[in-house]
C-alpha cells in the first residue's frame, strides 16, 4: 500500500497531504499490525471497512448514486475500524527513509 501511495503521490495522482483519512479494503486489511503501520508511516488515519465484500458494495453504491437512488453520503454510513497514527514523527521519518532506501535497492 505504501508503494502504491508513494507512486500515486509523486505522479500527481494523489494529494495525500490534504486527505483526512485513507480508506482501504481487501485482504491485507485483515492484518491489524499492517494497518496500524500504514497509519503510522503515513501520519494519517487509516479506515478499514468492516464489510467483507467492499467491491460489490462499492459497485452497488456507485450504481445507486448514479441512478439517484442513493445520496453520495451513503458511503459514509459504511462501518469502519479506525487506525490513528501513534508513531513519533522522528521514528516515522527514520522508518520511511529506511523503506525508501530498501525500495531503491531493488529498482
């Protein structure tokens, strides 16, 4: 996830600095340690949907919004587990630099 965010951020596809939270879904979200680490490294809240099948729910919500059946606020009604950043900013910077260094070694 951090790699995807880093790519999108630097390619101009994502403005993470102004984001209040990062909403995530999929298999890796079952790992609470990973979700907390994502929050800590990004310095943002990570919000994990409690629904197992977000692909189907997301498609249904998008269709309902497009047809006028749902208001866009329907998305906010999905229950989520929140992970808030807890890591000290100096440790965050150190770990992030280490991650970037590791990635640069394999590219």
